[in-house]
């Protein structure tokens, strides 16, 4: 067993460690992995097919860690995202790469949160004295206006941030009190594992993932505050992320730094080239206008030009990589083809984010909704992404599914 405190002490940033981690023992990198029951359940829901037969034949296999399986915020299908517990669960499912979405506090310390302004839905801040720091105080539901609040890490010092208790990402729009607002977990998720979860700084995540035998994919999140922030520039922010890996002695080949901001990716390519070689440009229809269409003229960017600037990885969301042919079968989108022709490696997100697929899977499957009507379609989509699109990694809210597929297919 490895003490997380010992792992953190080995890092130059150990002084920022979460005090609660001191007494937690972590399994060593030879820990037993488990698929749990979900992959077998999803296979049982599939329509009869050669793919189902192939996956069923692997039910007795021994799980192995794989970089193809990426823990999206850990394993937030059932655990509070970006916590020690969520990432330990993802690692136990064989995720070979784990994610810390990186944002910063008022004192410009880096912490793991999906957004700088999500504390009102991912922590108990509204039930604490720190609610007074929220840029939008809690307001109860009134008529057709739902309850609302906005609370940011940039309003808290690191010490204040670490006093918060993480929870499942959810809110209750019908709430009349702040306490009610903190409820609202989707009925296909669970609060069963939400108690006593542990927040992470970015430096903590590095020590934790390393101790778990996993690699790293930090995402530099767009600030909610105007930059520069008290003299802290966007370039300072991008460099601070890299500095944490250098301080921890992590080989750049183990790090896939991500951003929706192309300038961040180009900064890493130009100023930290060993890390920039694996920097990942994230895209979806909120960042690239016209991405939904199959006409490259509508995209507003050229994959070949990205490759010429040194971008080796692009990560579109799942619906922008798949479409349906005339027979209703999954086929690569024009974007997927163009990225492959530009010799750019493709990572995608996020499997198991939508919950039950009976109603079409929502936004994450909006380009192929007509072919989505069953939870077994998670494996059908995954197979199309792996075999037809040729993705090199898949983010998932429950990494066991992707790990199982990758192990079965020898990826």
C-alpha cells in the first residue's frame, strides 16, 4: 500500500496538499481491477449480432488497464466528480488516463473543478458561511423562474476551497431554500457514494493518479473572470498547469493537456513543446460554428492547417464523429474523415454521460438519435468509434465499459 501523503511529499507542491488525504492508504499499481456488473448488463441489452457474440465471449477475461479508457472527471456516473473517490473508482475499472479539469482560486492555486463557477452545484457551499462569496446569491424559485445561484472558485482562497464538501453535480430548480437547491441528483445517478468525498488540488491529482498507475489529461478550463485576473494572465495560467507536472517529475509522454481554447494548445506547442506534442484541442458546436454539418466549408477551421501548426490531437464530442448512412448504420462523419486525412489522432467524449438510452441519448447522440433506443447501444457506438472512426481514446463517466471493450478487442 502507498500513502498518498508520501506520494504528495515527493512532489514539489506538497504544501498545497489536502489535509484529509494524509491518512488515506492507496492500493499500489498492481491493484486488482474490476469491471463490475455494468458491462455484462449492457451486453445483455444488445440486439443479437456478431458484436454481441464477440463481447459475450470475453465475459471471463481478466481486466487490464488501458489508455484507451479515460476517466471523465473520474467515475461521475455514481461518484462526486473530481474527487479522490471518483478517481479511485475509475482507476479500479482500468482507466489508463484520468482527468483533472483545472481552474484557479482567488490566490491563483490550481484545483480540480469542471468549471470555475460550478461550486453551487458540485459542493455544499450554499449551506456554509462561504455562500456570502457567491457572485449570484441563492434565489428561490418564483413562478416560471427557477431557483438559481452562482459560486466561483475565484472568490475563494485555496484554504477556503478545501473546507467545502463535494457532492453529485446537481441542483433543484424548484427549490425554495438553499438546502433544497443542493438536491436534485438525476434518478439514474445516485447519492449512495456521495458522503465524505474528498476535493483535490491539481497537484494532489497528479500524485494520486501517479500512485494509481494512471496517466494524466488535465483540461485548462475557461475562466469565468476577466483575464488577466489580478495580474494572472492566460499564459501564466497555461504555464502553471505544465509547471505542476514538471515539479512532480512526470514524463511529458504521460500527459495529454486539453483546452477548448486553441491559443492554449498553441502556447503549449510553442513554450512547452515536450508537453505540446500531446496537447489536445477540444471542439464541439459551442466552440466551432457549423460543426454539426457534414460540409467542411461550414466548420470555420481546417484540420490540415491545424496539423501544420503542430496540433497532433483533436477531441470532438461523440455526435460530431458519427452519422448514419442510408441504411441507418453508424458511419464516420466528414469531420472524422478529415481529421484522419490530416493524420490527427482523435479522442472523443463522453460515453455513459446520458444515462438510459431508450429515448435516444440526448445531446451526446444527437447526430445518430434515430439508431439509439437501448442501453446496449453504448457498445454499438463504442465499436463504431473504435473500428470505423479509429479513435485512440474514449472518455467515459463509467470507465469499466470502455475498458471491457478495449480489453476484449485487444486495443
